[in-house]
C-alpha cells in the first residue's frame, strides 16, 4: 500500500481515536540498498513485539485480527523499495494507517488506549513544518510542507477558491475580461484611468483579502498552529498583512506570482523564510518558560501539568523527545497511574498529555533533551 505523507490534519485524525486498543509502530527506514533490505526483517521483529503485548490480554483469534494488516504490510515490496527515512504504522482492528516520515525515528511499539503520537508531533516540528497561502484573483491555494517536500492541501469547504466565490454578486464586473495589472498575481480586472487602478477594484481586492484571511485563520491556521507564509506579488504583501488578523502569518513572505513558479521552487523559497523563524521560536519559548516559572506561570511537575491541561490552562508545552513515562491518565480524578509499558492499556504519559494540550488548543513542541529547561521531561507555560 502507498504510505501517506504526514500532515497536521492526519495527526488530528489520529488524536481523535481513544478508548480502544490502539497499536503504534515506529521504525527507521532506508532509501538505498543494502540497508533497505534489512528493513522488512526489523519490521517483522517489531510486529512480534506488538503480538507479545496483545497476547497478555487477548486470545489468538482477536490478536490475529489486530495484526493481520501489519503482517500483510511486511510483504508490500513497493513500500520497502520506496521508503523514506522513517515509518509510522497505526491500527486498531478497524483503522489502519501507514505514514512515510521525512526524518528518522527510534524503533518503538506501543499498545495502549490511544495512539502514541509524540514521534509524529516531533516529526512535524523537527522537519520545520509550515503552511503556504497562495493568493491570486483566479485561485486560492494552500500548501503544507517541510524542507524536503511541499504538497497541496485541499481548502476547507468554507474557504472561497477565488474572488468571485468570496464576493459573489458584490464583486465589481465579475465577468469583465481579466487583465494583469502591473503583473499582479491577483490578475485584477482593470479599467485604465490615468495609469491607475480603479478605486472599486482596490476595494474589491481588500474585501477579498479580508475574507480569505478570516477563513484561512479559522479553518486552517488555528487548528494546526503552524506558521503561515504568504505567496503573492510584492505589491500585495503589505496590503494583505495590514488587513490580516492571523497570528500565524509570518512577517516575511514569498514575493512572486505563485502561479508562475513550480511547486519545487515554491518549496525552496518557503524554506528560506521558515528556517530562521523555527529556530528563533524554539529559543524564545525556552526563555519564555524561564520567565513564566519565575512568575508562577511555568511548571515542570508532570502531575500538576496534567491537572492544568484538563482545565485548558496550558498555552505552550515543551516535551522531551527522548523521555518516556509509562502510565495511564484518569480524566475523572486528574490522577496518573504509573505502570509497565508492556501493559496493553498503558501508554506514554508525556505523549498523552501532549495530545490533551493539542486538543484543548495549546501549542506543543517536542524538543531534544539537550534543549529542555527541565529534567522531568515536560515543561508548561500557563495561560493564567
């Protein structure tokens, strides 16, 4: 089967699954021979680990029902021949998902009541994930990417696809022949008057920008929390920003006609914008945590952070990518029960708290241990 590319939307779908027996498998993979010849063998050994955990709770028939799609995947030559740097596989007896990751991951199997997603969160961040909004009069397009790839994401049904969809009957001369004004990516319909743009056309463009900004913020930026890069010609960059209320929109944009460049060129231009922003964000949030802790708004105790997350108090969360705390969260009591990870009902406490924070609208950064400001494996900045 074809492995899916990881996106924030896919992560959100996995986060919605809970209360069932969820199998998670992570494995580093290789692109070239002879290293990739060993990948199916390592995968088979990881499936055996899942089997051992399942047999502590289930009989043979039920165990095999969970494992059948995992076993079938071992013989999928297309998957192993065209692997990337990492593989993530999830199943619960009904759902079965396979993701190709742009970065390597440690070998890991977890059987719990929800999917283990901390490596996915780190993969999304570690590859410096971002979104690109491409705006012109004829077409609004949306992308999600990393350093190595950029893929188009379908717009939410509520997001207009062009200026006519956005303004409808309120658009000035919507059927007028479109002529590019000064090479504008908006392709603004023009009536030449003293070499200037019609005031009504300018008003239309501003109204168009406002609608797109509001809808993209609501249906794409706020759910993902990812930084957003605007791709439009230079003359529209400042106008869009002056009207925008999207807190994820970066001050630096891609100043080209987005329809005039290839997707690979768009990716390269986006990477130049996003790389310094991500590094700056990590440094600033660590500093922010230190300042918050001094004011009583920063916390590193796991149990206390969990109780705050249940009350939606956690605005930003730093999680150690290398630390794992086996246990089970009880949302009724707000308590944490520690146990062995081999128990099919036990997951990673840090992973589960991170998922809870994301669901409650908080920001989660999974970072290397060397960058953590606390040795507990977790650090929170509170909203209040």
